[in-house]
């Protein structure tokens, strides 16, 4: 069969790469074409567009790039028509994917949505589009199955969260410190400021502002290659901090604590059992609109899944040097760290199922 996957973010690239691997095993004659990133490209050569060229986040930012987005939508539709897939698999990225999904349904394509749009947080009216246009919805958060069934009468597939299995298979590089010229004898605090330039510009300067207050630690930034290295250099200036690129998991495997931007990184830090502070900051326009529209108590996936404020969340005005310093000091204390790791253990057991990517691939093929 022919499969067309659309992922628009770094996290989608992880999930998409696992799904492609399992599809290729289960369907050896498969033909695969996709939008995604380097991980998906390592499994198949048919990359249409890289997510670094398509990813835009925030109300104001979307308006600024509206014509580019519309061009990409048209390009995607034409590419699907030419490829003629038996299955289209949409991986998160709802602003773009739901538009393609609506069009594809009218054209008679078979639509699978993998990683549900977070309608339980905002834009709940998207349920109408999901019911109308999506043939099969595959979710990765344990509470989503009940949410869709009880609130919207929709049966969805839950096979576990693929990130747990993915990280469980990860083998840390024992030469990580030497390769990156990092001091083995000084504890590491990982800084994960996000995968989009607009996030990094807003958030990283606040992260860097507290370095002098923690002289017994060394700070290492988890950089992404989709952002030009010069951009990091300009933000860092002369601060005593290192940047390692595309080595986030090696960094987390060796970190004593982490300061992370809200998103998949929060869940990754928890699965690696790294104490963390979760942060978020955006443009004032985007923030004010989201305050009206977003309907969740927590911004981090850790707190959302556990339904409790396990990790500190510093958002917008609350993300400043003083509050960040206080939160970091708190998680570095032994008693607080122990409680946090107990919660991580509970989280991991809630998310784990054996080979969720294989289970999802089987459902998509069947």
C-alpha cells in the first residue's frame, strides 16, 4: 500500500519515524511519502518538506506567515493527488492537518489521525471536523480515550505513548562529556528552550539570566539544527554556557536538573527521571488570546497526565529570573527531588504499553 504522512514538528518527527519503521516491517512492499524531519528521513528518502520550513506557532505568528502557509497547503494537496496514497496519516500539527484532512475526505482518501489535536485544551469545536473527516483517530494520552468516548461519543484507538518505548531503547553515549568538552566533575543543568526560533528568542535569555547564581553547576543548552548556530551565539553572548546540537537525549541522560520549554521536552525529561521546571513565554498578543481560549489547568504534559501540579510551571510574566531561580533551587533539594521522581514513576507506568507504534501501524494497515 501507499502511505502519506504529515508531521510538522520535532515531536511528530519522532513518532512518524517509529511508525514508518513498523509499517515497513508489516508491509514490506509499502510506498511511503511524507512531510517531517531528519528522523523520518532516516527511514525513507521520500521527504516532501522539512518541518523547519513549515512550522509556525502562535496567533500573531500565523497571521505573519499566512501566505506561506496557504502555499504549503496547496502544494500538499497537489502532491497527495500525484502520489495517490491508500492511507493518509496526520501526525498532530492540527492547524495545517485538519485543513488537508477535510479536503482529502471529499476526495475519497482514507484518513488516519495519529496524535489527536488537543481539543480538550482548546478549540473543542474541532470535534465536528474530526467526526466528519477522520476515519480513524489514534491517541497517545491515557485520559483521551475516555474524554472522546464520554464527552463526544467517539471511539478512538489508544495503544500507549510511543515516547516511553523510544526512550527505553535509547543508549547514552559514554563519550558525551569528552566529545562536547563538558566537565565530568561538575553537575549539569540542561536548558531546553524549544525547537522554534521565536520560542528560543523569548525564553532562552531568561534561562541564561540565572547562571551566575548557580556557580557549582554547569549549564548546557540542548540546541536544534533547525535553528542557525549563529542565533544561539547572539543570544548567549559571553555567558558561561555550552550548546550541544541534536543531542537532547544524551544531555538529559547526564543532567541533574532541567529547565524546559513546555511541550514534548517536559515529558522527555520526566521519562529520563530528570527534575525539571517547565516554562513558557510568547508574544503578548498570542498570550492574551490564549488566556481567553485555552481551557486547561496546566501547561506541562507531566501535570496534565497526572492531573496534579507535580512540576513548577512558569508562564509569561511569571517567567523571570527570581521565580526561575527559586524553582530551580527547590528541585535541587534532595527531599523535593525524591518526591518528584516518585511521580515520574507513576507517570511512566500510566503511559507504557508494549510497542505502541507497532500496534498503531497494525490498526492503520488493517
